[in-house]
């Protein structure tokens, strides 16, 4: 037994202990979301759930859903052609089950998570069998317990792509049909699942986002008209304060068109990259929360919105880290050695205390009950 397997095996024996740790969910984001029949979730990591009790308690107290941040990516699941590793995923499934949480399936095909060994045979032999076997194994094991699946992640690239589709190893090997083929394969293997395409960068009034919105819409329309199984669109929603304000004028017509196609939407990766680290922390938190509120005001009225997941739950473990290049822009204002701390773009801070972002979510979930009622 590998060390990692042993680690998750011991963790599973402690599984029952999780149940006892569920705190009252009265003021939790998950229970607020459930008022309008929606889920609140966070992207999580199995190792952190094991190692950091405060993090685990924060997830337990707030999430009615979890998304594996890393564990359900192809390179993690199939490190070698003949070797699958479900250890972290199995752990997360047990954790979710013990605590009555849903699991969001992220992701089947993503150009950034292809195992190295698969690149060459895909490129030269154009062998769909590789994808078929991977999907059979993953969906064979998990389709019964995971409802939502990001079947294709980030397929659009209107800058360097081919006819607006990302020039990924999938496109290079199989042409644009890889998208309908992946969706059909997923439907066969997971007939009850909701099959999603997940994409980023559709929130702002920027030329590149105009292009992305229209290419994405064209893709969704083509799939629907062609009878390809597709149930919804995942909106990553990585907000960035440097891009200005989220544009209701641009986002709303786009979401209307998605709804007109009969598709669900799911906010899959909400977080905020800050624009000015030099301000006081409370001002920074307010700016982040304002952006979140503005975004939620636009998406919450859609009755086809099924849930909101933040990409992480607390700043301590966010994938958004302040880089030396970011700091260089501020000259030597932190020459006393203090520094701006972490990017503050998630609902809870580094000590798992709720920030205005968390209140913005709570508020938006409870307002949506009053304004829009149950779906
Ligand atoms: C990111 C993880 O957060 C990082 O830890 C990892 O190194 C790379 O992937 N869009 C996605 C997610 O769809 O899967 C990415 O997650 C973030 C961007």
C-alpha cells in the first residue's frame, strides 16, 4: 500500500468522526443557499481536510457541496496508462457522504490536466480509446454518486485558437468533434448526470470577453441543435478587480441566451483577484465583496442557476497568490517588511473568519428567496 493510500485509508476509518463534527448549519452558507433550492460549495483538498482542523470545520459548517480542487483531474487519477489512483477521490467521496454534501465533478477533459504519458499517443495515433477508457473508469466508479460533471473545461480560445476553439491536444488529435464525442460518451456512461461545459472570462465589458461569450454561445447552440447531450454551462467566475466592474449589460443578455437554450447554469469557481493591495484590509475586503455582490445580483435571479461554488473557502489556501511581480508594482511601500499579506478573494480569511464576501453570499442567498422564490 502506498503512503498516500494508507493516509486516506486511515482517514476513512475516522470517517464516522466527521459526522460528529457537523456544526449547526443555521448561519451557514449552505443552509442559506438551500432556501432557494441551491447549493453552496467550495473547491477542497483532501490533504488539507486531514491536516487542518480549522479548515475542515469551516468546510463542514458551510458547504452543502464540495468540488475536488485537484483530485478529479485526469493527471491525478491516471498517472500511468495502466494505473489509476482514486485514493484522494475516495476519501472526498466518503467525507461528502458522511456529511450529507453533494460532490461536483470537476473535470473530465481539461488541456491543463492531461497526464504526460497520454500526449504522444493522442497526438500520433489519434486514439480515442485512451479517452474512452479513462472516462469508462472514472464514470464507472463515480457516476452514481456525482450529479454534475464538467465534461469539457475551457474549450474556448478566441485569441490563439482554431475557429475560436482552444488549440488543445484534444482539438489537435480529434478535431472539433472531440466536444460532442466527449458529451455523448459521458451520457452513455452516466445517463443520470448533468453534463456541463465549464468556461472562464465572460463577466466583463472587454473585447476578448465579447468574443468569448459569442463563441461559447455558438458552441452551445450548435450542440443543442445537433441533439448532443449537454445540460448546462459552468461559469468559473474568477473575478478580477483590475478588469473594472462586472458588466450587467454584457452578462445578462449572454445568460438570457443560455437560458433560452434550455440550459442550466452553475457558478463553479467564484473568487476575486484584488486590484490594489496597498489599501487597508477592510477597504480591500469591501472592494472584493462589492464585486461579488454586483456579480451575484446579476446571476441570482436566474431560476436555472443551480449552485455557487467558490474556488477554495479561505484565503490561506487560495490558488490566487500574490506574486513578486505583483509586489514590484508597488515600489518599496513595504520596505519595513510588512507586506500586503494574502490575496483576500475568498469568503473566509486566513484564520477562517468570515469576511464581507461571506456576508455578500449570505445576503444574496436570502434575498433570492424573497425576490425569486423557490424554483
Ligand atoms: C487550479 C488549482 O486551483 C491549482 O491548485 C492547480 O495548480 C491548477 O488548477 N480553472 C479551473 C481549475 O478550471 O481547475 C483551476 O484549478 C483554476 C482555473
